[in-house]
């Protein structure tokens, strides 16, 4: 087996879809600046317009609600840092399970940041958001609530609908990091309560380095990069038409490809198989609704750094959870927030499947997992 032959790290970055690759490469050959009025400029503008419609369709958004950014991290920072300023909020509310992009942006506002907890299943404690809103209302403070839709580490689907009911009719603002839900669950941005949502290209089989901020009309003043008036004045900087074209093409086909890969079934087979090999297996978030493509688990005593190295040598790419800074194998703040003891957290690994995954991948993975667990047992004198 060749190194990294089986890729089970779609939540870190999904493989490029062929349609996205073709659109991306096609647009790289176009010359000009999409803001120019000549024919070349207009051709690039048409590429961007098409992609905007494609991304809007998948997000259930109006075209003019889609603002292309350099990544979801940038979109998140625009929503939180720019939103705090434009809306004049007094404090930010986030959950302890947010991606670093949200946590760091909240810190960067310089405002007080209230962190609400996760329960043992990994669900945001909605009652803590309700208390924060009630406390703010008493003193006339205005809040920006920033939560995620689907957790990147555990796949837990958050009760955003309940949070919308609380924040929607209030004078407070709601931002949703929808990166891990985009294309997998309906966002229906235009008809739902959030003021803004962020999505990313490379999580849906588009190129990396492209994202979008979905913004309702009243949020149009939310800025991070003023610049030369691109994106209707909402994000300055000459657009990367090639990256945008790849993102758009991915948005066009991703949901169908993802559905056809039958990832929930693959994850179920993987979890059942791992349990047969390691009956003491712990699966995080197992008792609640999870997105079907990810499993986050631990074999008590088998450290993730050791297991991942063993799997990597067998050509199996999994991750230790949030794998956004390359090579990082550290404790997970998400699992810690769920009350997972540090010792067990050091054994946590994530396998995430997607549009290119197959049953053969699961079979190869289970074979490798069996070898790694078997070696661990032999080393530690544990009976099989
Ligand atoms: N939010 C979540 C939940 C993510 O999983 C990620 C990436 O892992 C991001 C934000 C950042 O996305 P990008 O890599 O496009 O900046």
C-alpha cells in the first residue's frame, strides 16, 4: 500500500472534485481584472457571477448575500471583528466548542467574551445562551452570539434552531460558522434568523484559500478589508476568479456526490468494525445527532500520536481532531469542554469521510486499525 493511499480526513480538507479542478484551471487562463469594463474583465466577472449563483443555491441564500473572502477564517473574522464594530455590540458570546477561527476573532475584538459550555454529548448549552441574553437585556447591553452549526471534531449537529429562536426576535446578533455543515445539511440562509454565516471552499471539494461570508442586507456595513470596493464594497481586494470558479463548481455538485458516497453507512460500518476489534472503544458524541461523515473515538491507553503514526505508515490518513495547523497533535479543547478526561482525550482520533470515500476505504482502514491496536496490546501485554 502506498503512503496516504486512504484519505480519511475530509473534515480537514476534502479532495478536489474533478468539476472544481476543471473550473479552477479553466479560469486560471483568463487574463484581466474582473473590475475592468473591457471584454476580458467582463469574462472574469461572468465567471464570478456564475460561481456566486452556485454558492448561493447551495446555501439557500440570495446571490447578493454572498461575499467571497480568502477563507472561512477570514469570513469568520469579518463577521465577528467587523460585526462587533459595525453593530456596536458590547460583548461576544461563543461556545467552548468553537473552531479557533471563532475563538481568536472573538478575542481580537477586545470586548468581553462570554463562553458557554458544552454538555457531555458535545451540544452547546442553549440555556447558558438564554441566561447571557437575559442578563444583557437587564442592563441594555447588545451581544453578538457566534456559534457553529456542526462540530469539526465530533460531527455533533448543534441546536442552532433553538438558538435562532432566542436571538432571532431579540436586539442581539447571530453569526453561525456553517463550515462543516455546508452541503451536508440545508443552510437556508435567506429564510433563517442568522445575520451572517461563514462557509469554506475546501471543505466541499473546492480549492483551499476561498470562502464566503453570507450577509443579510442589514449587515452590509460589516467590513474587515475595505480596499477598492470589490464585492459591492463588502470585501476589498481583486477577486481570485479561479479560486471562486472552483468553489462555485464544487458547490454545484458537492451535495449530490456526498449523498451518493453514503458516508453515514461507511461510518457505521467503521464504528461497528472498530468495536469488534476494541470492545472498550469510546465514541464521542455518540448519543446525540451527528453529521454522518465523521467518527471521533478513543481506545483507552492507546495514545493518538502513536496510533496515528502507525496508521500513517500503513497509508491511512486520519487526524487527532482539529487538524488545521499542520502536524499538530495536541489536546482537544472540544473534548475537554465535553468533560472528557485529559488522559482519554490524548487517545482521541478522528476519521472523516466524504465524496471520494468507499467501502474499500473502510475495509483497509479497519485492517490497519486492527494492526495498530494489536501491536499496542502486544506491547502492553493486554489479551486480545
Ligand atoms: N470553522 C470550522 C468549523 C472549520 O472546521 C474550519 C476549518 O477546519 C474553519 C472554520 C476554517 O476554515 P478555512 O480553512 O476555510 O479558513
